[in-house]
């Protein structure tokens, strides 16, 4: 696959996504790995929120969350999600749609251990997405969890990762006079080969 600038060339779509993210880490002022993650509730009503993409593997995208949160409940119900990565500084975006599975076990343990102590204690204290009477209640719960878990809290059983395995990925790069470059990678299943198509801007 080629284009006027070579922006899209080389490797799998995951390698291209990683290269774009690496470039964005140099130019984007805040959270170049922020994704707008979309899910659907039991009534078919969509939800979208910002989360941080933590890993691009050879065949998936990984983020972490509370398994009791609204997003996690919607993922567990439907098993599908979509997200967009947008970098204003580079005038690029990546759209992804696919199946979602838990990314649990040693990888999640290792990532949790790499977080700051306050973030780990915050994960224990937060009943994510559920009503909270006041900020004071949350601060008090953090204090209780600190007393309970000390300075080396383990990963909570209700907290871990999700892996999105795409069936469709679209790469978009800004072009002069709105003649943007768009390439869509699509496949019928996670084990199928990719079909690549240039799209009109």
C-alpha cells in the first residue's frame, strides 16, 4: 500500500498505528494515547468516553478499567466496542471497531504494579460509575484502603484490562483542500486476512 507521502506504508495496521502513536508522543501536548471509546448499553443507546490506550499488541489494542464500571458492563453485555484516536497536532486519526475480551492475569498485574501508589489505592477506593455522596466520602475511602492495603496494594479483582481485536481499522490523514487520505483495513473475522481499500475523503 502506498500514498503520496508514505504515511500509510509498511507493515501491519498495528505497526502503522504504533508508528503514528510514537510520532504523536513527540508532538501532542497531553495524553497522545487518549482514545474516545464507544460502547452500547442494553437499550441500544451508545456511550462514549475518553480512556487511555496502554498497549498495542501484534493483534489488538489494550486499555484498563474497573470491571464494575458502566463501560465494562456494556462491554460484557455486547462484546464489541469502537474507538477513535485523534491527534490534532499531526492532523491524523485512527478509527477501530471490533470484538472485546478481558486482558487479565500476569499482564494486568504487571501494569497495575507499574502505576503510582496513589493511583493503585484510588482503584481500590473508587466504585466507578456509581453515585457518590461527596468528594469527602471518596477521600475517606482512600484513607481506609490505604490503612488496609499499605504501600504495596495488589490488583483488585474488579480491575483489569480489555483487549480490542479489530475487524475494521481506518487511517485518516489530512490533505490539502480537504483531499484527505483514507485507508480502511477490514476482515470478516480475527483469523481472516485483511482487505485494504482507499476511501474517498
